[in-house]
C-alpha cells in the first residue's frame, strides 16, 4: 500500500528527475536522508554506475548513516520489497530493466563514494599529488595534532616578537604593555581566524591618506562659523572640545607612523560632544536659541548650517579612527604572518595537511588545472550533497567547479551540467558557523542553482516525527522569526501522524517564579517543574515506533535543551 503525503509530487521528483539540478530544502523530521538514499538507489536502477556518483555529507557519522541507508534501500528493492518511501513512485515495484540495472550495480556498490567533503577533497589531492606539487605520501593531521602544531607556532612567534626589537613586531609589544593578561589570548584568537581564512588579507591602507588634515579642516570650519554666530552657549562650548581633538591629531600622518603613534591615535580624548562609551557624536538638535536670536525662518537655516558642520567633525573623527585601525591591523598582520609561515613549515616537514589545506589544495586543482578538473568531473558526473547548509564558500566553490559544464575561474559564473548537483539541506539548521559554515554561501549556491535553465527548488514539508499540535505550534511561532530577511524564509510543515486524543498536552509553556524571587530561586523552581514534567512522561506517554506499535516513554526519549552559554539545574 502506498503512502501519499502532502508533498508527494515533490518527493517523487527528487527520486525520478535526474536531468535537473535540484535544491531540496527539507526541515528536520521530513526524512531528507532517506530521500537522498532513495535517489541514489533510483539512479542505480536507472543504469548509472556506482563509481560515477559521489554522495557527500558534513560529518563522518552522517556520511556513514547515509551509506547504510543506501545499502538498505538497494537490498530491500532487490528482495522484491519496495521501501515505504518509494511505494508512491514504484506502485508496481521495479521494472525488469530497473531490476537488471540494480543487480548489475550491486557488484560495484563498493565503488560508490559516500564520504565527507574533506575526505572527498583528500582523494582529489592524493590522485593528483604531482599536479598539486605535494608529497604523494602526504597525510592529513587530525584536528588535535594540527591544533597543537599551530599553538606551538603561535607561541614561538609571540615570544620572539616581544624580544625581537623589530619595527614590524612593535605592535605586539605595545598591545602586551597595555593588557598583559589578555593580549596573548586575543592575538591567538585572531591568528586562528587567519589560519581558517588562509588567503584572506586585511585591505592595504592608503598610506598617503591624511585624515588628520581633513579633521582639522572640519574643526576650523566649525570654529569660524561659531565665531561669526555666537548665539548659543552649548554650541560655542563645543569649540573647546574640538580644540582638544585638533591637538590630538594635528600632523599625525605627516610622515612615517609607528605603532605607538597609531595606538595613541586610537584613543582620542573624551569631549562633551561624544556619546557615552562611544566616539560617535550625540545628535545636535538646538534650533531654539537660533530661532530666538534670528527669527523662525533664519534660525532654522542657521541651525541647519551648524548641524552640517558639527556632523562633519564627527564624521571626520570616525574616518580618522577607521584609518588608524586599518593601519594597526595591517602592521599587526604583517608581524603575525610569521606565525602562519612557521605553521606551514612545520606541516611541510611533517608531510601533513590540516583540514583547511585540503579545501585550499582541492580548490586550486579543480579551478586552476583544467586537466584535473575535467578528470574529476568525468569521474563524478553526479554529486549529491547532504546537510549543504553547513557548507562554506570554499566547499561550494569546489563542488560547483566540478559540476560545471567546463572550466571556471569564478564559481558564481558556472553553468551546471544537467542533473549534476542535488543539494539537500535546511538553512534553519545551519549551526556550524564556528567551523566556517556560511549561510550566505548556502544562499548564493541555492540561488545560482535555481537560476540555471536546468535548476529548480523543491520544498519537502511532510513531517514524520511530530504530532499535529506540535507542528501547528512551530508553524505559528517560527514564521515571523524566519522572515526571509536576515534569517531564511520559513516554509510551513505538514503533519503526517494522525491526530489522536492526547494523554497530556503536547506543548506547554511554563511561567517560573515571580519578580520578587532571585535568580537562584527561579532556577531551583525551574528544575523542580521540569523534573515533574519528566516524571509524568516516563512510563505514561505512549511513544510510536517505526512499525506503528507503541511503548511507554523512557528517560532516554527525553531531550532537555538550554540556550547557549546557559545550563539546566536538575
């Protein structure tokens, strides 16, 4: 018996349309991994050789699970059974031709590539080590080993910079003198960012720029205007503060500027025009004194003039600070490059790569070497990507270069081969930002795929995990949060579990404590309330199994989640 769900047409397209590049957006609980495994099985049944397919996931665990699912679907189809997820697509089972193709594919199923993006890139590099100009025996250092090497390179650089006496390293000395307890940690964090974005460089500042002159000119213009229109005491008093700014910056960028000077310039004197804990100026709204002195119309005009001059001083000050900051970053980055170079040298001597190297070298090969790109594209004409919301820009660049109909220098201009890419993911689950996952990169890839003549977006919305009351709650409350602006657009889910009388409410909102109770007491009450709910669930709430049977809830069925950087008291 086939199971028809609200999005059945979309699901059928995912497992039968092999000529279109598809972006499949599927929320948690919609069976996206099963859908992907069914597509692979149907590709094999359609005559595609296992060795021509690459199915890529984000973690080793998810890749392993995907591989198991693919084998399970293939085995079930060959046993004469049609998996529940394919019954609507194959109401009469496999055709004789499909069965023959699938039987032939089974003998080569070990040639199917089901792996992580890093392992995929490693294979590209190993197969083309000569072209990559790398040691053919090069290995990938595990994360802990790579981190240890990097920490050693950073520590050596930091120690040397403090005692080298070089102008280039003066930035490290000045920053350490200002904050000896925290600077090493902060610089280490900055170095890690540079390590993750190896080719990124701070923009080179314009060494001929003179923001100091521009600020002094703005101050002089304000002072001249006030001297000619001394109508308001507060407006006049700003002149004294602006004179302090003049003394602080006058001639600062007239010649060579060392880091000590830049550090001083980054801390202008506090003056009355500034906002609290900021170098921005407060809003200037004082039309009253000018109207009183010169009348309504003339007063408004004069107020507009001084407002413009006042704003110009504030803008020029911020411009000077921005220029100062860019020169500080440039100098510090020049010194820190020694740590990155030392880290690269340590890896070269050990004949190892880190995960960032894998992506960098693979990208260089498939974009910079036509022969390698063509070889990889011929080997893998079909690429499926699971959890693609966790991809970063480098990973997407590699995949698009391989899936393009020819060599590309810019992945955003790639023309994709028909059916080359199958992207599956849920942008609402992009949680690996700390590992460079970039939701903006996902959006760019998504838009490029669906903008192709042979591209389309497919929404999978049928949820097999949660009851209708929970789905209704999620749809109601998340639509406004995921508004399509800074967040991905929300797509409403559809429940598939039949509504049944509830033993207890499926969604509960608790109000804990009162305004008179302290945080500690509120946390204690919260723990007590959560504990009571768990006690009511365990052994009482029926939990539906995959085969349709039910059993009482166990403690292991319950997940307790807290916001980041918080904890639960239990």
